[in-house]
């Protein structure tokens, strides 16, 4: 039990024995069951949004939120999604989905993740269920591990998306840090990563970001992925890929899924979490897919049945609308081609902003190197700013981001990139 919950349980037990000792003398009042519930710590991202909203400066800027904006800072609905909405509108589809979700959606999703011609798909050995976006997929993985590999630790990069810790902790999985990022060069600590893989107990579980590592934006090269795959195979480790940004990183879904293919080609049976929040802009639809590549078809049937057994008492069955949208897009070659174009458009805008930010920073703050701004990939730029410098950006320039110096590039536009670079130069001077 978490320490805070343990102390709450003890206090509650004391309170209830005191009240029963008082017995009949007590007036009949409603018992206050939740008097000792402590306020939970604020989520770091939501805390930023609150501060941003409270700032009265009309020029304020929010670089905290991980949701795509266009060059005018406006949220975007993709045209392929609008067309899919049009096609499904008015259809008679208000019934429950099965526990595992929309089968056609899952089939399209695993093709996207593992490749149309993947051997594991041809051999019908991929267990897959529809999930509540990437978060829900990761939680299913944690619960699955807890139930069927209860003694395994899950290694995850330091740093990683902060919710990974919450998800695996609440799923009852022991977490261990995996060295990943070198602060002095803002790049991958490949040697340390390999060392940790080699030193982990054989058969350990590793959570890896398939592309666009959050929060650092630092991904291994294809050669490095190959080295990681071989090292993991030698130790019989298991790879769980969290793929929240396929297509959104490089603009090319195939390229962004390359790490998984390298692992499959080497003979790994991996697991994968997919999210359509960023790459299809379906944030609020909560649509994703969780899959495990199994040894054979019989194992797939067993594994998939257990995925459903975990999902059933949590939410019974997943929501329909997002699944229908994604399936409509992915199953129509024309709409799919349009999606590829649109996701590339989003990725290209971010890549372009990285270039502009670097250019301005090299001009405004030449005392530092800024190549990491363009070397990194995906939605986030791990700037190298300290928490104190981030605080100053908020206090003196009304610019908000997480205290680890992570800039959401989605919030950077042609109109604000120079101002951001100038403000960064002032606070790091
Ligand atoms: C690495 C990573 N995994 C998973 C997610 C889950 O996102 P969602 O639940 O919105 O799909 C995110 C979102 O920020 C992420 O960055």
C-alpha cells in the first residue's frame, strides 16, 4: 500500500473504533468517511495549465501541453477524420462493442504497428484489444505483467513520460530506472543503456519508447536499436514498445515503427501500445490498441482472452466512436493516404519550428550549442534549461512549460519562436 494510503487507513480505523466506543450516546449523524483523505499532489502538466490560465498577461504562451497546434496556435481536426465522421454519421452504431473492442480496428492497428506483411500477422499470432488510448494500453500491459509475470521488474528509461511511473506502480509492477539520457550533451547515453540491459536479471521487462521519446525527444539510431535488440535477445529480455507518436515523429509511419520491425526481425516477441491521440488528433476520443506478439496461434487465443478478462472488470468494453473513425481512415486506401499526408504535415511543421528555434537560439545565446534542438525528434524539445530558469520564464516572460525544461514544440509557431528564443537567452544568461 502507498505510505499515504496506509496512514489514512490507520487513522480511519482509529476513528471508527473511537466512534463505536462512544456507542449509543452518539447522535445519529452522517459519518464523515473521507475526513482524512489527503489532497493528491498536482499533476505536473495540469499544474502548468492552471498557472497559465491564472496569468493575466495577454501575451502569455503555454509550451506545456502535449497537443498539436497549427501555426496560428489553433487545435486541428484532420480532414481525413472529418471525412470519416461524415461517413459514419447517422449509422446505427450505438450498441456495445465487444470487450476487446472493434475487431477491424485492431486488425488495422496491428498492421500499422508491425507492417502489412509482418510474419506474426500472417501466422495469426498477434493478440490485440482496443484500449482507452495509449494510457489505457500501458495500464493493460502493467496489469497483464502483474498477473502473468508477477516477479519481473519493468525497466524504464530515466527520464520517461511521468505517467509511466504512476501506471506501472498502480498496476503493482516493480519499476527500475534504465539509464538513457546524457545531460551534458542532451543525447542518448547508449553505452550506459547497453550496460543496464546487460546487467539486468535475465528475462527482465523493458519499456521502450518506439519513437519520439517523451520527454527528451532523443531516439536511438537504427544501428543503435539493432544493438539494443541484440543485447536484449542475448539476455532473453522482453520489450514493450510504447508507440504514442507513430508518424508524428518523422512524418513517416513506417520509419517511426522501424525499431519494432528490427526487434521482430531479430526474433523478439514484443508487446506494443498504440495511441491515435497525436497522430490522428483524436486526443479526447481515447482510442488506442494493445497487442502482444505470441509464439503461436494457440498462445494468441489464450493471451487475448486474458487481456479481455483484465479489461472486463475495469470498463467492460471500450468506446465506439474513435474506433469507427480510425477504422474508417485506415481501411480506405484513399483516406489512409490522405492521413499519411496530414500526419506528415504536422510532423513537418514541428521539424520546421525546431530549425527556426535553433537558428534564433544560436543568434541570441551563442555561448551554448543548440544542435540538440534539431537532433531531437517529436513533439518535445528537452531544452537543457534548469527548473529555476523555467520558473523565471514563467515569472518574467509569461511562458509556461514543465520544470524539467521540456518545451512542447506543438505550441511553437512562426509568430512566437523568436520571442521564445529571446526569453530563453535572457533566463540562461
Ligand atoms: C510516451 C507516451 N505514452 C503514452 C501517452 C499516452 O497518451 P494518450 O493516453 O493520450 O494516448 C503519451 C502522451 O503524452 C506519451 O507521451
